[in-house]
C-alpha cells in the first residue's frame, strides 16, 4: 500500500510539472483571488456589520458588477479571445491591444461623470431604496470601482491567453492583498459602517487599475485609432447584452428578496451564495486554463466539432466539479463556526448544500459556451440568456412569494440547468457535439437529486449524512471517470522523445 501511494505521489508531482496542469493550478489560484478576498473578508463582515447592513453591502457589490460590464463594453473578453487571431503578428497585436486600451480609457472617462449626473433616478428605479440604499455616495463609488475592476480584468485576460502565468499570478496577488488590507483597515476604523468596505473596494480598484495601465501602456502603448479593433461591435454588442442578462440571472434573486422580504434576508441568502463561490472560483480557474488549450485544438483540427480529446477536458471538469461540491457540502458548514461567530448566519447551512449542487450543471454550461466564444458567435448569447431570464424572473418572484428563501434556492438550481439547455439549443446549428450523456448529464443530475433529498429530509445540517454523500460521490467518480483520469495521467507523464 505504501509503495502504491508513493508511486502515485511521484506520478502526481510529474503531472503538475507539465504545462497544462501547472498553468491550470496558477490560473485556478489566480482567478480565484477576487472571490477569495471576499471570502477572507466574510468573517469580518458578518462580525462587524449587522445582517441587514451586510445585505446592503452585497447589493452595492452587485451594482458594481453591472457597472463593470457597462463601462468595459465586453472589451475585457474581446481582448483575450481576439488575441488568438493576431498572436503570430506582433505588429497587429500591438495595434489591436493599444486601441482596446485607449477605448477602455475613453469609456471610463465618459461613463463615470455621466453616472454622477443621471445615476440617482436610474438607481432608484432599479433598487428598493426605502431602506439603507442610496446612490450617493456609495452607488457612485460603485460605478468607479466597476470600471477599475473591468480594466484590470481586461489586462489579466490578455495574460491568460498569452500564457503569462507568472505575471497573471503576481497581478492577482496584488489585487487580493490590496483589497484585504484596505478593507480591514476601514472596518476597524469605522466599525458597523459601510465606509471601510466601500473604500476598500474603491482604493484597491485604483491600485490595480494603475498596475494594469502600466502593463498595457508599457508593452503595447495607448492608441485611439479604434479602426484597429476588428469586428468590435459584432463581438462586443451581443456579448454586452449577454453579460447584462448574466448579471440579471445572477442578481435578480437578491433584488427580489430585498423587495419581497427585507435586507436581513438578503444578507442571509448572500452569505450562503458567497460560501458557494468556493465551487465557482474552482470552476472559473479551471476553465481559464482549459479554454486556450481547447480553442487551439479546434483551430488545429479545422473542424467545428467536439473530439474525444477535447471532450476529455470537459468530462474531467465535470468530475472535479461534482467532487468539489460534495466536499463543500460536508466541510464548509463544519468550518464556518470556526471563523463566523454570528450564529444568525448558521440558518443558511440547511439549504447551502442544495444551493451549491446547481454548479454540477457547469460542465455542460461551459461545454456549450466554449464553442460560442471560439466561433465568435456572441450574437447567440443574448438569445440563450434572454430565454433563461424570461423564465427565471417570474419563476423566482412566484417561488419567493410563496416559499420564501426555499423558493429562491429552487429557482437558482432550475435556472442553472436551463442555462446549459438554452446554450445548446442556440449553438447546435454551428457546432457538432458528441459526448457521453451519462457522464455529462445523468451523473450531475443524480448528484443534484441526492442533495435535494438531503435538504428536504433533514431539518438542519447533519455532518454524518453529508459525509456519507461525499464518500459515495468519491467512489462513483473514481469508478466512472477512471479511464479519463488514467488517460490524462499517461499523457502528461509520458517521456517526450
């Protein structure tokens, strides 16, 4: 047994030393930093802010995210995806990247002052401002923060597609530590108030904006010749609509809770959502490493169809996701009391596992989303997410009004499945899919069903039941995905001639 474990360890070390796994680890950790900073701050937020004030803070964070989308016009995504087309022509790459940088700066210089003028009525018509929400000063500050974060994301997305893993990690670490240090300082200087968290986000945003501007200007210059940005509106306009719809899908539940319940319920639900981001950040990091590799495979093959090799990446992604969720549902509720002393938040444990289970659909979601990005068929995204939002909004309203937070959890799970379905329906005419339905569909659905059964059977979190779920999941995944895991190990440990 000892010899077997030792052999596996040597093989593991050999695997992670290879390009894909090494970059996957870097992008997973680096991509997780923005979410990780929120998770690190979570115990301080819950201890130093009331649940209602925490709920208000999270509504401002959500508002900052939509402003990040609007102030960058999808150029953060454009920069990475279109770099693939010009990476072999340094002159064309420099012109394109310099022009994108100039356009980003122009958008920020126009939208932030405009928001200061017209932001109040727009904010009042979007949010329930009868409580502690107001556009001045925190709403306006959120607009600026959104722009700074979007500019930073554009620079780091470029690093991912340029395979500059080390630089990407340093920038991500800087963002992490700036946010933590400034936010904690503000929390202790102004306990029980939004001043610390809001200035923490703004000032760290200024820092990472300055770093990103230095990186882009130094390496590619700044140009205002926007003609160098080929296919700008064709890619960005529909992708912008898609991102707005994604924001609606991700945030409408908190808006509905704030409208139909109260700010404290927003805080309770958002606390559970923030905890599930441990799963989300794992998935985002993995896809940051997977997409450049898969896109290159599709381009080299010259065919718009999935292959057994590319399918392997998404199958293993699904396996890791399900394993991660199973571990999350068991471990996180045990760890939270060690760092969060406010027992009010423990009420979320009973539905946290069910809420996290919806991420099991993300394997399918990315499987159908990646070809859309590769083919630059971004016009399909608003259709898919428009359909999803059209179902989610009335569904969430009805379930929230009749079943309160339990209804919102059900809506969240249903919508994650619908997102994958609608992405498939809109892209199937452009890309041919061939995959194992048991591994990509049946297994995630079975896992979600088990989580829902536990949620409805148990009145509170029971570590024995969820520990059993984690064990069963590990055994199933090991048996079902053994072939894929073996193939990946053989590929990355084989000696090159």
